[in-house]
């Protein structure tokens, strides 16, 4: 499976059930900073950053930001 998003694209992370909103709209937009290897399930992973810092996320958790 290949990566759907490219470095530099703006994405939004889908809310996780039970997670608190920690910073409003600004923190919901991330920039792709690195393409990571696929997980064991075959799903591509990414390193993303926002005003709150960096994190690793799976492709299924992301949508392209308008």
C-alpha cells in the first residue's frame, strides 16, 4: 500500500472516541513532515506536526484539510 498524503500537505486528524479537545481548531490541523513505514496491518503511517508538537498517526486517522 502506498502513502495517500505527501510531505507538506495540511491534514486534519479524525477525533478519537473519548478524547478531549485539547486546543480547538488550531490544534486539529497538522502538516505531514515525514512518511513512515507501514504498520504490521499494512496501513501507512505519518509523522505530523501542529502548534502543540509532533506525533505519529495512521493514514486512516487523517483527512485532507480544506
